C-alpha cells in the first residue's frame, strides 16, 4: 500500500512525495488524492483506498481539535 502524500510522477517516472496533497472526489464519488511533485511541480493524482480515506478523515478531525 502506498503512503499518504505520495504518487507516481509521470514526468520524473518515479514515486515522489506531493506538496499540497489534499483529498477530492470525482463525479462518481471515488476518492482521489491530488498534489504536486516536489521535484518538478507536475500535478499528481492518485486513487485512494477506503483505508486512506479513513486516515484522511481522522487527520482532519485532529487538526480541527483545539486541545
């Protein structure tokens, strides 16, 4: 399973970390992680598994928690 915040960069032809990684949903409701390659700045998109969606939701609730 790929790490959160990583994806395959088409230009570099290697799995790279993403800057500004965030979760979106396609029109059909499928979750996707989007960001930019740290080396070349190319847009990277990666389909997310249900486990990654749960982790994103937990991470978002922790950031909103003031304690």
